[in-house]
C-alpha cells in the first residue's frame, strides 16, 4: 500500500466529479475515441505523452482545433536538444488563437487600488486590437520589428501585445518600477523601433513620477522611431499619447500575419541578478500549444472561468497568465500593490473580479501567514475554486494554512517552471491527490527527471531537475547569440543533450516532486545537500524573524562557512538568546550539520522585482566577486538592501 492509499500527508483527494468533470478526463475519453488509446489515469497518460511526443502534441493540436493556414510537413525533427525543430512548415499566429473566444464572453477583467473593476468582452478586445494594429502600421511597424513596453498590468498592455503579435512583430516588456539600467540592459539588446510607456504610476497609495526615467530610457535606445505614452501626466517632447497614436477606426477585425511555427513571439529575460540578462526568445506555435495544454489540462480552465494571477508585466507569469485566453477564459489584471492598504487587498479584489483561480507567488502566502490574516473572514471567495502557487517553494505548513484560512478543501494548483520556457514543467492535475509541500507530477509532454552529478536518474534524494526530451516552448534561440553558444552553455553544459533547469528537487518513486531551491544556491554540508527553502521554513517560523537569507560560502560544492542573515521583526532584536533559538531549531528541524556558523542582522533582505531572494549574487559578493558584475541593482526591489553585504565582502 502506498502512502497515498494510507492517506499520509494527503490534504486533497479527487472525488468522482473532479475526475470525470475535468477537461483532462475529457481529453482521455477523446483519445480513446479518436486515437484508440486506453489510458486509465494520469500516470499512463503522462508516460504516453513523453514516449510519443509527436503523437501527444499532434493530439493537443487536433483536440483544441489549432488554426493554421498551412499544415506542418513534420511534427518533430532532430534527435538531440537543442537541435530540434517543431511543426516545420506550419504557419499560424498566436494572437489568432488567443482571440478566438466567444464575442460576448469576458476576456479581460481589471482593477487597481481605487477598488473599481472593469471588463472587456472578446468582441471588444478584437476591435481594440484591430484599432491598435492600424495605428502601429501607420507608424511603420512590420513583421520582425521589435516593440517594447514599460507598462503597468493594465488592459492596454494586453491589447498592444496581441496587436504586435498579430502583425508578426516581436514583443518585450518591463514593469514601470524597473530601474533605467535594468530596462536598458534588456531593451538595448533588441534595437527596438517603438516604445510604449508611462511617465508615472500609482503604487502603495502613492504617485510615482517617472518622467525623468522615461527620458533616460528614450535617450538610451537610439533605434527608437516612436514613443507612445499611455495616460501621460506630462508631455514628453517628441512622444505621442495613446489616443493620438490609436484613433478610432472602421476596422473591427484584427490582422493575423501567418508566420512559421517558430517565428519569434517575444523576448523575456533572466532575472538580471547574475550579470547581463539573457534575452530568451520563444516562438508563436510553442507558446500557443503550451498555453492550451497548461490552461486547459492542468489548470482546468474553460469559457466562463477567470484566472487572476498577481504579477507585473516584468515577470514571466504575466506572459503565462495570458494563456487563459487560448481556451476562451478571462484574464484578470491588477495594477497596484498587493499590500495596500493591507494584506487583505488582493483577496478582496479577487472577490470583486469574480476570480475562479487566484494565483500568487508563495512569498505572498507566507506574508499573509506572518500577518495573521484569515482571508475567509475578509472576502467572499465562494467563486475561487483553485489557488495557484509558483515562485519560491511553499512549505507544508502553508498548504494547511490555505485550507484552514482560505477555504476548506480548496484545490491548490502548485506549479514550477520558469522564464526559460514561459511555462510550467511540473505542476497540478485534478486526477491525483495533493500532499502538503509537494508538487503533484511532471506536466504532460514534459520528460522531467532528477539527476545526480554523474547524470544518473535518482529517486527519493536531492538531485538536479532536468528535462530529457524537448518541449515546444523551449527557447528558439537567445538574442545576440550567434551559433547558439550561450544557449548551450546555459542549459546543456552539464548534461549534454539534457536540459538542466537549475533547481534542486526530490522526485519520489511515483513521480511526486519537492522543490528545494536553486541548485547553485543549495547548501552542501558534510555531503548532505539541502535546499535554502528548508532553512527559511524553520527559521521564519520564529515570530522574531521577519525575513532571512542563507548562504554557504563553499566553492563548487566544497564545504565553507554557513552564514544566516536575519531581518528581525518589528520590535525584536537579534541578540544572543535569539541566535541560540535559531541554532537550536536548525539543529532539531534540519540537522547538526546545518547549524549556521554565523547569524547576522541586516536591515533588509535583497529580493528581485519578482520577489525572489537574491542568494547566488550575495554568495558571489561575499566570496570576493565584483558587485557591479554579479548583480544588477536596478533588478532589485530595494537596491540599498545589497549595501550591507558589499560592506562584508573581502577587500578587492
């Protein structure tokens, strides 16, 4: 009998309606009727999906009725990653797939700190996209041109993205809170023709003037021919406003330029905390197929559903969340602080927006726990049937908190993937139980595995997350990477022909997965590897600890000093008594080997703009690395948070 059968650790188990009523079960029935495949349950379905990649992705294509003006000559060519090609010869356009929803169904729902909520139907969205396309064409935007945006998470950002994609141009975006250097390091690689931006924004109840920053961005992008400012607060010289650029037009149907399956769709970036950001390019077809699969099969979305994932335009979750449009569901957008006027803000917005899936980074949930919040008491969450998690790992206690404080029996849609593939790699399904602290399984079509240093598959121990077969949404190339040298070095340098994702995981014999943190920040003590998330789980349980960061100063896996940095909670002090409590809990909850050598107080823990702790750059700084080369301050929420670590670095 398995642990699942005994019920050990299981916090959710699918009932008959969850199984029979899911879109994934409908797909299994379709496979039986149309392909003669009898696949009873998730495990055999997944096994087939990775054993027969061509058969699986063709089935996804046919099941969802992907629109293509030219069919593919071949589904998959090439045998060794990254030298593979998907659906060669096919011509399509992602925007056409994202705008196929019923005209009267909601497509976009949006709100901000004012409390107001707006909606737009698919019919209206198509008309808006057509209007913006007419303006872009007048401004000279053509297939292959780069259009970049510094916009908040507002409906205009979605409209212009779809307009750009429909024309076959290439999109890239940053959030308005990004620093000038961070934006130029990204967009400066692309030689963009057109910039859409704001010259200010509202966040946390305050207005932020960005007119000077916008001027610097424009000056730093000499290739720009046009700048369009949304809702200008001033009149930037030489720029035009949204209404002038996109006047009313008689056109009410968008144009969908038919492009090859792997035609560039957008450029997204690594976090920018370890040197110059990599420009990762994904293709129209790969993102469309992954969106259909993830939104339809794993998130169980369909017309009438509303997906709200708190994000900004600078985090890949913005791109991924738009995938709900591929299945005719609505995307919910929020422009503002997740904690203004308090931690209840997003929960109450989820109620007002009618969200059926509310997703966030795990750090947001941990913040709610720290604040003692009970969302079920401050918002009507009756429509929410799924709670999504991604980003840093959420410890088991967080799963229990969700059921006790959000909604009993709520389905927890835990995903992990990343910017590199603009999709999930491991995730959720309504066909399997959920265990606290774990992710249910590898996603369909994803040949995920756990490798040791020698490249051998291992189970039930900490190892590298790898993918042994290609995914359609893997990068088609990295920007400015002749010959694909940087691409290979980034993902295939350790295990030739096998994608190394950079996460430590434990995979059980039956395919369940626990994420431990980034593999290059994982701690090796006496040969025992442990993820940083495990430290944070135990240390941040202490009420005196508001935040923490752990760094192992060993080189290449060799043991070094283990430093724990702590931001004390309000009113608390990191004194000898608290240090001893921390050492004691690390000793008892982790192991004697994992007791920190030093525990130091800092005013702030540095985090990226997407909320992740900056572990690896801090480690490199403390080992003597040049801060200007290993970390990009503009990519941090609070650049000054790094100063304390720079001061501790050895003299150059």
